[in-house]
C-alpha cells in the first residue's frame, strides 16, 4: 500500500493485539476496536494460555505453531513488559499407544520431546500423582493472556495506534465492492483495509458482505483456586483437563463444560475435585472463581487467515489456539495486508479452502 495506509483491526484479543501492533510498527495508521470494555475481549480472557505445538497437529499446522513459538521469543525481546513462562509441558491425556505415536511423530519433526515413566515423572513433579507414562515437552510455555494482550496493545499505541474499547462495529463499510472502513455508533472509521480478528463475532461481521467464515464456537471453562505454596512447575495435561500454577500460587484449571451445565458451576466444582486428586496440597483446594468463554473454533479446527478475494481490503484472522499463534500471525498478517505477500506457512489456512459439511 502506498503512503500511510489506514487499517482497522476489529478485535482487541491477543490475535488482534498482535496484528495491530505489527501493523503500527510498520508505520500504518492503525485503529483497534473491540465491543468489550476491557482488554482481552472474550476468548482471550478465558484462555488457559498454553504456548505449544503439541499433539493433534498435521505437519503444516505443527510448523506454523513452531514458528509462532519462536516468534514469542522475539516478542519478549521487543515488547516492554511481555513475559512468557517457558516452564515446559507434561502431557498424558492420550492412551499409551497414541502417546507413543505423538512422541515419535513430533520427535521426527524436530520437537523437543521425551517419553517418561513414573519415577522420572515423580522426580520432575513431586507434588502430583504420577501416571505410568507421560511425555515432557520442555520448550513449551504459558503466559498471562490479559497481561500479554495489554503489553501488545500498549506497544501498538506507543507506535501510533489508536485503541477504542467498548466500541462495537455495526457494519463493514464498502464502496464499489471494496472496503472503506467500519461503521460504529456515531460515525465511520475510514480505512484502506479491515482485519477481522473478532473471534466468534467474525462470521456475523463478514456475512453481510456475502462472506462465510465457517465457525463452530465451543464453550470452555477456566477455573481458579485460592493460592497454594509452590507445587507445580510445568503445564500439566492429564486426561480431560489442564492444570498449571500461576505466580500468585493459584491453580488455573481448564476443561470442557459438563453436559447440561450452562453457567459452569457444576463443572468448576468437578475441576476442583479432580485437581485435588492430581495435586497433593497442604490444604484442600478452594474454588476462587471461574470463567466460561466461547472459543472461536473453525469448522475443521484449523486457522482461517488471510485476504478475502471477493471483498478487496478485507482480511480475516480467526483461530483456536490464539495464544500460541498470535505471535506469528501478527507479523504474517501485517505483511499480507501492507505488502500483499502471503507467508508460505499460511498457504493451507486460507478462508476459501474446502470445509466439512
């Protein structure tokens, strides 16, 4: 784009924050808008925030995730106040044969991964009830998702971006089929391009333009306990939940909602009970709160990222695992928006790919 292009990023979650920051650092006139009044939107605030390239990945998706893990290291050096806890992961949420296959495949792809049995697991994490076998992934990390998003947004603003929280986008404005900005209450924000990084709201914003963004949003639960002494060092991935300990001593537990649990109360109590069976604590775990978030799950599970050919100037960036992928997507989307150059790692993840019925 010639001159100083105006770009609107819709969404101030971690993906939108990373994209807005990268665009602003390239010199674009960036406005980041979000309907939510607080940093982090909805999905990011409810994230367990695990940075990984763990099991269940095709090789192209694994490669993108690995690239983003590396990009997080670069962002730590560049962004004031951004800190990742590279604590490593300990995974045993698969049957033994599938766990072995996961370890073998990822080791062949170059992932740091080691199969461990009970004595070695107990030595690494003495406070947990060790399983018979697990895999250690020492290069994985976790972050505080809201603090990280805030750091990215602060860096974007320092580079000249405008942040407008509590500002709902009513419509993507177009003229002659091309994006011209976004309509908000009280007026229009003009733009040469619009990036939709609005999580589960992305499809509704794109639909009036005849653009389908195939999402299957899925609820997720994150539970917080009252603080405990230091007990757990790694991100723990046992069956049916995820457990880690935060800097303040609280345990953060992620899980799916139980059937017919709409507000998360029964599921939160269930998580506390299961975590208490996993982690040996000096005092019983006490529930401190929980958050139910709606995860923006693409229909086939893989990211939807890139320019929308039918609407010049419109781009989408919506994905599950936004915390893992935000670091890479920030720079990749910025380059595609400003230079028209698509990163080869994004080739399998275009919006117009075939989707399951």
